[in-house]
């Protein structure tokens, strides 16, 4: 059974969710409105991790570490785009999504 369309999807339980009520379902850190893409943008811009943590104190350090560790594992098996990986997670959990 698929979740109700307004129910947040736990893409990475306790770490990343997709909620149609927040940023149109874009993956965000759990219990925040901070898109995961923001962290990826900081990393792409070579910004130190502490800058992200200072700018978004609502995101827990454990969430960031868990996400980055899981993404590093995906990179090891050839993944190139974290945003596409998260969207694939969303698609797997909610095949009727528009993403």
C-alpha cells in the first residue's frame, strides 16, 4: 500500500524525507525544511562543512554525517549525482510520484 500523498516519505529514516508540503516534495533533512541539495551545493562550492552547520543549525550533525556516508557508498559503486540518487529513492518508495 502506498502512503497517502501528503505523508512524508522517509527516504533515509530519520535523515532525509520527501514531503509534498515542503518544497514540493524535494528531499529535505528530517524535521527541517532544509533541502539536501543545499548541502550538496555547499560541498560543490568547496565550502567547509562547518559553514553549512553554522548556517543551518536545525540540521543535526548526525544527519549530515549519515547522509554523506551513505552518499560516499553510492559513489563507490559508480553513482555520479546525489540529487538523482535521492529522486530514485523517492521513485522507488512512491512510484506514482511526479518526480
